[in-house]
C-alpha cells in the first residue's frame, strides 16, 4: 500500500506543477488579449473620429463602387426611440 500512496502523491505533485504552468501561460495570454482589445479600441476611436472630422467626409461605397452614404459634420446620433440625442 505504501507504494500506491507514493505513486498518488507523485501524480498529484506533477498535476500541481502542470496547473502552475498553465496559470502562468493563462496570465500571458490574458495580457496579450488585453493589449489586443486596447489596440482595437484605439483603432475604432480613430476611425470614428475620422468620420466626424469637419474637414473630411466619409463616403461608403458598395462592391460595385456605388456611393451608399456620406457622413460629415455635424452628425446627429439617434437613440432607440429614433429621436436625435442632440450631439
């Protein structure tokens, strides 16, 4: 029986080591995802600001090159009720 308990303890110790390694790896991946989210947020803000800049207007075109809409300054945002928010 003694060797059985020793084997179980060895397996438990090995599992603990693997869990610790996974936790370190998870922390690294989480940090990378956090950076990716910040980068994406920054890019999105830059795109929105570019669309709202008074000197330029953003034109959206479809695959055939047809103009779909033009946005420029000022742009009013509409809420869920359909009313202008006054922005």
